[in-house]
C-alpha cells in the first residue's frame, strides 16, 4: 500500500509549509487537515481489511 506513504509525505510537506520551512515549489499537497483526512481514510481501510477494531486498538 504505497499510497499511504505518499500521503504521509504530503502531510510532511504541508507541515513544513505551515512551519515556514522550505519545500519544493513543485510539491503536491494541500492543507494539513486534508492530508490527515487522506491518511485516516487509508488507515481505516487497512484496519477493516485486517479485521482490526481501531477504537479498541487505540
């Protein structure tokens, strides 16, 4: 599931941008909230596929 890795990278870039750190001007990402949402969607899908109750695991 390489897509979640890409999403984590996009979150990292969004955080760097919000902290005023330099990022590649050609980088693809949106706001931190949007990137966290994307990661949460993939996290839920992985948990469902593996019959993991995230609330219980948390």
